[in-house]
DNA sequence: AAATCAGGTCACAAGGTCAG
DNA sequence: CTGACCTTGTGACCTGATTT
C-alpha cells in the first residue's frame, strides 16, 4: 500500500521504455505535442503514417481513458465509416448529445473536405487541449446554426424581435456537451430489466419499453394476445421480464404504474435524483455485498427499508396469486405441469414402508411414458440417436424471443463463419438444439415459480420486519433459544416453545416436493433413463444441492431481502435470518443465499441454466455408479451443449465457462457442508413415515 | 398523412423554381465566420480541390471502395436527381436523423443551387475554428431550405407568424422515401454467402435463408434428410454453402447461432452498424491476405516434438542448480535457458529487504526483451529430444505443422470466400500456431527435467527402500516423530532430531527455484506482460499450484513409485511416504501425487499441456485484478488454442476438454488445501531473508 | 442553463402470403 | 418446398417542450 509509489514508478519505467511509444508520446500536458498531433491528423499526406503511430501510442497508454485516447481510437475506427453512415446532423453539429456519434468523426470529415486550409489554421491555434479545441469548435459552429436560421426566418416572415431572442437562446442550449456524458445513474427498467433511459410515464423504463407503452397508448383499442409459454406469465408477474408477448408486457407496464397521468417532465428534483441513486445502491448492494455483510448484518439487522420503492398499484387482476392474508404464502406449482403422477408417487407411496431404494426407483421408473410432467419432451434420447423429435407443440418452446437479448452476442462475435471445434464430434447441431429445448422446458416446469411481484414481496418483508422488531422487543432475540435448548426443553416437557416443529414440518414437506422436482428434471435429461435405476437414484442424490440451487436461485434472489435480512421461505413463511436458526441451520441458509447470488451473478440464460443443471446432475464422478462411462458420455454431450450456448451468446465460451466451472467447484464444497448439516439437523426430524423420501435422500 | 398534401405542394413549389433564394444573403447575427465558411463551401473554384483532397484522404484511410467513393459518385450524379428523389426533409436539413442520406449531398445540392449568390458572399478570413465552422456552414445551408420554403409559402399563402412555427415542424413528416438505394452495408449471408438482407434470428442471412429458418422453426418435427453428395457436407461445415440440402442448411443455421432467442429487432445501433462495416472490411482483408499468411506459416513450422514424454538430456552444465550433496541426483535446468538474469534477481535481490511486491515485480520486469529465459532455447531442444517415435507419429498426424495448420492448406483451394477454420474471435490459425509454439517452448524450458532414466530411478528407489526398512527397524516408524513433537523438541533443545531442518531448507530452496520458473513461464504467455505488474504477480501467485503441477507431473510420475511408496523429491532426496510428514505434510504430497496421476491420465501432449498451463495462469477469476477483462480476453484466446489442439488431435475436443475442465475444477480445491497447509507448515520456515520470494508467494 | 422527457421518425426484422 | 414481397410491430435516435 505504502510502497505503491515506488511501485508505480517502477511500472511507469517499465512501460515507458520497452514499448514503442511511437514518434511522439502523447502527452496531454504538453501543448506542443498536442498540436502536433492535431496537425498531423489533418495533414492529408501524413495521414496514414500518423495514424498508425498514434494507434501504437494509444495502445501503450493502458489505463488512461481521456480525451486524446478516445480521439485516437476513433480515428482508428473512423476509416470504416462510409459516407452513408454519417448523419447529416453529425456534420451539422447541432445535434445535442449523441453519445454514440462522436464529434471527432465530424472533425475528420470536415478535415477531409477542407484539409487544405484546415491544417493551416489548426497549427496556429492556441495551446488548448485538443479535445477541447474540437468541442469548442463544434460549439461555435453550432451557434452559427440557429442564428442563420433566424436570419432566414426574418426574411421570410417578418418576425418580431422578441421572437428572435428566445429562439437563439434555445438553440444555444443544444450546444454540444464537451465532456463525456455524465451518465446519470438510474435503476434498470422496471419492465424488462434492461438499462433504463429515464423516468417514463411514471416509471423507470428503457427506451423500448417506453416506446412500446407510447404506442399502446396511441392505440384506440388494445387487444394484445398473450403469446407466453408455460411458465412465462409467472415470470412477468414476478419481476422484470422480456419475451415477445405484448399482452404481458403491457400488463406489466400497467402494473408498474405507467400511465398518461403519471407523466413527469423536466429536470429531476433532488429528491427524485436521490431516490434513484438510493435505489441503485440498494440493488448493487444486494448483488454484491452479501458475503461480507452477513456476519455483521446478523447482529444489526434492524435497518428499515428506506429505499424500497413500494409501488402502489390498483391491481385489477389480483386473481390467483393473492397471497393470503397474514402468513400463507402461496406456492404455485406450474399450472401446466401435470405433477399428479409424480407427486402422487412421491407422497402416497411414501406412506408404506417400501425400502428406500425402491421409493426413488418407483418415482424413476414410474414415468416411463409421456404422462409425467416434464416428460412430454423426447424421452428416448439415448445415444445421440435422438430420432424422435416429438417437440409436440414445443415448436416455440423457448420462444422467448427476448428481443434485445442478443445485442451482446452481436457485439462480440465477429466473423465466425466456421464450424466451431466443439462440434466436431458425433453430436449434431440438431441434437444440441433438441436437447437444449427439452431441458429448458423441463427446467422451467420443475421449479417453483411464484407469481408474486417483487414489490409485494418486499412489502411483506417490510411488514414482517416490524413484527420481528416487536417480537424481539418483547422476548429478546429469538435466537437465544438455541436448537439444543429447544430440543431439550421439548423432550422434557413435550411443549414446543415457539411452535417451531410445525415450521419444520412445512420445511420438510417442501423439501419433499422439491425432491420430486429434482427427479422429474433428471428424468427429462436425454439418456438419463437409460441408466440403471440405482444409478439414476445415485445421481439425483449426489446432485441435489446443485440442481435445487439452479432451480431456485431466482426465487431466492426475490425472496431474500438483503436490507432487512428477511427471507421468505419457499413454503411461505417469513423469517429473519436470525431466527431461522431454530429451524434450519442459519449457516446453511446463508450459504444457499450466497450461492444463489453467485449464480445469479453469472447472468445465465434459462437455457444455459437448464443445461448446466443437467450437466451437474449427470456427474459420474460424484458418486459410485454401475455404469459411469455411459453417464460420462451423456455428460459430455451436455457439456457440448453448454459450450454451444455460450459460444453463440458471446462469440466465444471463454470466460463464462470458466466462471461456471469455478462455481461448480464450490458447489461441491457446499454439498459436503450440507450433507453434514442435514445429518444433524434434518435427520432427527424425518423419522416419520411420510418423509421416507427425504430420508432416502439423506442416506 | 394529412399534411401530405400541402407538403407535396410545397415540395413541388420548391423544386419547380430553381430556388433562387433571393439576393438577400443569409444574415446572421455574428455572421462573419459563418459567411466565410459558407463562402468556402460554395466557392466553385475550391470545390474541385476539396473534392480531390477528400478522396485522397479517404483512400488513405480505407482500403475499401465504398464509403466515399459512393459519396463521390453521388456527388456527380446528383444534379440529375429530380425532386422526387430527394426527400424534402433532407433538403430542409432541419430533419433530425436520416442516416442514409449523406450530408454531403445536401451540401452539394445547396451548392449547386446557390452557388451563384453564395459565392459572392464576402469572405473575410478569420482564424477561428475550422471543422466546426464547416459543419455549421453546412447546417446553415440546410437551414436555408426550410426558411426558404417558408418564404415561398408566405408568398403563396399569406401566413401568420404564429403559423410559422408549427409549420416547420409539420413539414418534417412523412415525406415518402423515394430515395435511391440506401443499401446498408451488410456482411454476406452466413449460411449461403448470398447477399444478406439483414440480421435475422441472430445472424446475418439472406432472405431465403431467413425464410427457410422460419419455416423450420414452425415445424413441430424437423426431419430433414440430407441430400448431400459426397464431400458436400464438408463444404457446409467449412463455410457458407448452398445446395438443395435442407438438413445441412438447417444444421448450419443452428451452427451460426440462429434461434428464436437470438432475435433482435428494431433499428440498428450505431454500434451494430459499425460492427457490420468492420466485419465486411475484415472479410475483404482476409480474402486478400489469406494466401500470404498461409504461405509463411507453413514454411516456418519446424517444430516437431509434440508428445515427448520425458526429455532426457545429457547435462554438461549443472551449474547453479546443484542440489544437495549426499545423493547426487541431478536436476537439470534447460541448457539453453538463460536463467541467470531471472534467478539472479530472485535470489540475490531477495537478500535485501525490498518489499515483497517489488521482488516479484522485479522478476517480472527484468526480462523486458525477448532475450530472457525461456525464449532463447528453441533450437537446442529439438536436438536434444531423442524420442524418434513421436516424430513419426507426429508426421503421420499432421505433417509439418504441429498445430494442424495443414488442414487449412488442404482446403485453401476452396472457394475464396471460405474463411479459414478455427477463425474465431479474430484469431487466425497462424496466431494460434504461434501461440502454441511459444508456449510449448516456454513450457519446456521452465520445468525441471531430470536426465535420469527410469530404470535408474526405480533402482534407486529400491535401494532406498531397503535402507528405509532398516531404519524403521532400528528406530521404529519415522513417522512417529510428528512435526509437532519435533518442533517442540527443537525449540526446547535446539537439537534437530533427524536433521530435518536441513531437508526443509532444501525443499524451500527448490520451491524458490520453481517460482522463478513459474514467473518465467507466465511471462512468455502472449499478452501476459501487457498486464500491470500487480496483476501479473497476482496471476502467478494464484496459479502456482496448477502451473507447478503441470510442469512437474511427468517428473512426479517418474519419481514416485507406487509400489514402494518411495518418492524422490525434485531436490534429490528419497523419502518413504511415511517419513515425509516430518518435512512436508504428507497429505500435501499425497495430493500432489494423486493429481499428477490424474493429469497424467489425461494423456495430454506437450503442447496441450503448455497451453493448459498458460490458460490456467491467465485465470482472471482467481484473484483480484485491475484489468480482468484484458486478462480474460487473453485467456479466451488460449482456450481457443486448446480447443484447437484437442480438435486436431482427436477430431473433437468434447470429452477431453471436459475431462480437463473437471480436473481444473479440482485443482482449485487443491490450491485451497495447499494454501492452508502452506500457511501452517511452510510459513514458519521462511522467515529467513533468502526466502522472501517464497514468503511473498505465501502472502 | 442544464436536465429530462413525450413524442416523432423511420430503419429494421418477424411473420404472413402466394405464385412458382 | 422455396423465396419475393408485404404487413406489422420494434426500438434507436432525435427534437422540442418542460422543469428546476
Ligand atoms: Zn424495458
Ligand atoms: Zn443465405
């Protein structure tokens, strides 16, 4: 830290010498250099040469972002811009603040036109910094604009002087912003989570959503048809989402309070600005700081929600998802999901005393047909034959034509016209495609998705926070009653101090449900069912942590509020992190949250998520298998699928893949940790017959 | 819609008369500058000059023909354009953003129309800013239009001043686009190489291919039958192609990433547009330079050793690295390696009390040129390698080129439009080849290779085993003296029970040497040295376990005998696994051995190993970096290299890659384990100054 | 004067249609 | 089935108006 200085010097030296800085180092402070550069730039004859040297110089200055750098960079790219591309407005310079269009380009054009006299003038210019010169120059030009127009108008229409003045003034405003865009901080689009462009119709939205809403407003009759797939409507309800469905989009717009009347124009009030900032901060905090905070936040978790914006909505359609009053939080199974069969088995059969093995085995073998849940997709995948493309109506399966999702992909992938390496093996693209579709579908239908908008969740959390405070005031920290104490007390007296056993029952119940989902998903993995039942069971068990995190992390992000430290469990209860220790080990929960955040941070698409989930499920080295090779072969295919997805999305799987691998690694640790915890915490509770499925999993 | 009529009339009027704006010059408020500018622009005499210089300048800037050329073309043809063809809005200039119409055209129009009077406007030279003046001038001209029109209207319709404002606005609307082909620049169809019609389903495709893909999407069941002739399938894989085969066509669509979710709609961003242009440029450039590259890269590939197992070298110069007396077990540094510089610093400098940071930094910065270390000994190695069988194997595989570049050469006869294989993310095959070579070389020269044949080793192990048995018979299990006991004893009495401290010194010494190697290798990674020194250091530290295992596992396999459980350490001592615990935690050694076995089990080639080592070194997610992105970019390249190598070797990297990833994953666990162990075992020993380098690594 | 938004414009792609 | 063409909706970018 303190040795930094010398270190920096070292570095400086290092970089200074060996690298070819180009003829004239770019030195911002030195006027001469600067001028030179400018001159150079405008000297047609020198053009090419200087270009290269400038570029070279640029590359040497690693960190700096400043004017010249950018300038140089643009010079570099400029040549590719053809005349078509330059908008007249750019040339005219009256354009206000287009961030993409760079003024320097204008310069260059101009240069080209007039290089002869330009270069001369330029040299004699004073010792200002280039960028500024340029911009100021721009400014001047722009000034001319309005004025001129003014003149014309006078001619044509006999204007009143009074008219003239304001006009000029107004025009001036438009004068260039010399410095880079301050780039106001804004929370993301409430509708689609994209980068928002401001507060539109009463809500922070992106430009597209704004336009969409405007168009809709203009319509005399709104009759959008919902184009959503199975679980997508829930996604819309839950939070920002994006797919091609205008009906749901519009509905969400309304949900978020967009309307003509909510319009607000003009400059932000400080208040509003602060609100924005706060909101962003909150979001960021949520994304990042969980790790460090936990320790401390456990002790001081009584901050109030100051920044959560509770959007008050007149919700006309509070139909199905209305959480019931006080506590009962509604868990919605996928509507489309025909879970009957599966769960039936899971729960009914569990009642008898079949051997543990046979329990899962039954679940596994039961859904041999299409009948069960997610299996509607191709079942017999086995060895790459994939002959049966019974995508039934899934043609649009993941039709989430997430418009705009691809912008990223387009940005990177240059000219990849060749078949990637990873495809050189037996697997065909078609197969990949099918696998991905199948898995995505299965993934979507084997997770619990609540359709409660985040605002409601937060609200509920806020409410609970108050309750919690009250409780703690009355009884002191709930946490004080440790699990050990409780058990002791319970054994001795038969009295549940705080009714936690009931809670535990709920939790266990939920766990069993989730297991059913895990099984269902696993079964949908192409080839999975070709394995022996034993192996199937082993795999599912071994991957339960991964699979369940991948299937629930989005919910987790929704249901846990960093600020208040309040978690709403999937079975619908609120807990402050501090009190949860009585039911489940706090650490476990915490770990889960942490991992959820990490996964969330990856920003995977649904498809990637699904494939990864499958990949992790099919891990032959996680457990003893009868036929590990077969499993490995399938896993390999899944890996190829994942690679393909990543490659397609960001012109190269590179970084993402590593990040994922990194998390996988840690997943294993988590699994280990959970295994121990489960044994101590859960096991004692699952002796009841109805939890035999669970028991099996804990074996 | 409604304003159309009047608008049309307006237009008609406008164009009907040759637009004599009237003698009144544009009168500006502060007009001098502007006037001048205008003058310049419209000075017929200047015109030609500017034009030509412009063109000249342009040609410097780009290779391509289109941009300005087209512009020039348009300039020339413009006069013939009739009113229909020009949008009024363009003329009027107040229009906001037509990107396709080139401003210059406007300029020219105006020029032509008005040159008569415009040129007369006085030109008082003024040394104000230039480029902008120009643009302003442009604007002026354009603004004239509407005004003028206004004037016209006045004549015709007796306007009220109040009317004026809105009118201008109205004009902008809805002028039909009569304009000629704006014809955006687009790269060709990625599927069939035809002229593309845009970005469809995430890819630039032609209209037919788009339709084809759409139809396919709509199908519920895709069962195309391949109708390809022999060889045609390869064509499809290779690049854009076209024959009647829907199966392959679809396959390629998927390949190129077409999909529902890749849909992007709406207007292009400037960015996207630029990307297109760039891509077109790149394509053009590639076509040109392809042949050259191929020629050169083919000719300079003289590297042969790819699968060397153990390189045996007769060592004449066992200079500085002389290990410990007693048993003379020879550790050889690569002869050619000019390590002096490096190690010097590592060891000499270590003596003084420089801060830790600067220590590594110095090592990092020392080898600024190519001169150092691993870079220097390419030739010797190939001589030294005795293994002839590999060569033959190699030549079978891919004749001269180790990286399989030959494939390309074989296909070079293909259509010109075919882009080389493996050309992703801007990486050319040549680049891959170079990287691989560099790394292989570096890898080879930054590891300790002993020159003892395995028989000798085994023999020695056998001998030691006897000794060991004797010892244990005499003293009982060595292991009995635990580290704790020893430390205690040593502290108390100052007596080393079994001279283990000496051993430890040896080990530490060796570790330091190895660090030097790690650094040297890292530095040879292309791009590594572009990172900041801090980052470099962080990366090296973070990857030390991986890198050292990859550089030593072969030795490890050689030096550890599973049967006897006897290990010969790299610093030349024998140990039974049981006794080693006194010096290093047995578990660590054991882990190392285990991992070495795993890696060995992969059967990687030397090249793969080298690339993998580099890949692992360049892991941006392992540690905090100032510039993770840059690092990630390089890592991606390395990843491509690895993929390429694997692909070449076994026609598909699939499984292998996955296995590797799997091991990588576990490496991280190992790293963590070692970090803890290091802290407890090693740290206490490295307080001596000469171990400061080591100390830094343990930080 | 600067910030900030409603609204407008139109380049652009999805999906449909229909004649080959 | 193919692909040219059409219709419809989207969203990037701009301007003028409105606030603070
Ligand atoms: Zn949005
Ligand atoms: Zn095509």
